[in-house]
C-alpha cells in the first residue's frame, strides 16, 4: 500500500492475519504538504478532525 489512510485498515487486516505495509501514512502526507505551504492550517485541521471522528 502506498498511503495508509488511517481509517482502520491496519487493524482490520491484522484481524485477518495480514500485515499492512504502507510507504506513508495520511498524517505524514498532510504534514509534508502543510510544511511545503501547499495545505493551509484550516484545511489541515478539518482533515485531521474528519480522520479522528
């Protein structure tokens, strides 16, 4: 998997005896975009809130 969206796939796959190997987590991608100035703080906060809901 390229990006783990952090929405439960890791736990679901583990329950089935499989390991998830992701290159990046969505949090890492969001942080990189924010640091590069490509994602503003408001959108970053909205996405994080959605992921944590």
